[in-house]
């Protein structure tokens, strides 16, 4: 089985880890916080950070040849579970907008801190991609 380490240029530079690792049909997605393109945690609260962290997870998944429906397991690490729960409707709407309604197995886990001090959330996932990986060109011939 081939193991491929995937680090899309649109995510922050991976240092000491890979954003995604594809082993056969399995794609393991590294924990993503709400880092934006400049390498800073997005401003705002849990809702804004959820959107950015989930977008980062899906960016890594896309680079590995997957799509949201391929997600089989998602773990969400949270500094403040009650705050996340208080914004559940908004977060659910963002999930459906970004990933649809093919829900994977999920867990929400309360933690005391995350790698970036400003981070309120980190999302880690596993996907099962049954279709072959295609190389996506950064430009089109049109």
C-alpha cells in the first residue's frame, strides 16, 4: 500500500506533521484550528473559528482526493463546550453548508488548551475515499 503525505499550499506550512496522510482508501486528517491564510487564528468567537477550522479540514481532504461525504469520523476538541452548545444551530448550519448532511461518527471533547493560544476549537478527522486520487492543476487551460 502506498502512503502519501499531503500538505496543500493553501494551508499553513506543516512543521513536524502532515495535514493529511492517505494510506490506500483511508485519509487521516490532522487536527486543524482556525488558522487563516496569514497564519493567524480568525477573530470572532466559536462560530467563526468553527467555520475556518472545518474549511481547513475540508481543504486537506480535497487535496487528498476526498470530499465531505467521505468523512467517516470527526473529533472536535473544544475549550468551552457550553459555548459550542449555545451556538449549535449556527454551527450546524455551517456544517450543512460546507459538508452536507452525510454525517460521520463524531465526538466533541472538552480540553483545557490547544496548540495556538487563541484557538477555541480543533477538528481532526478520518475519511474513506473510494475513488482514485486525481491531480488538480492550480490553473486551467481556458
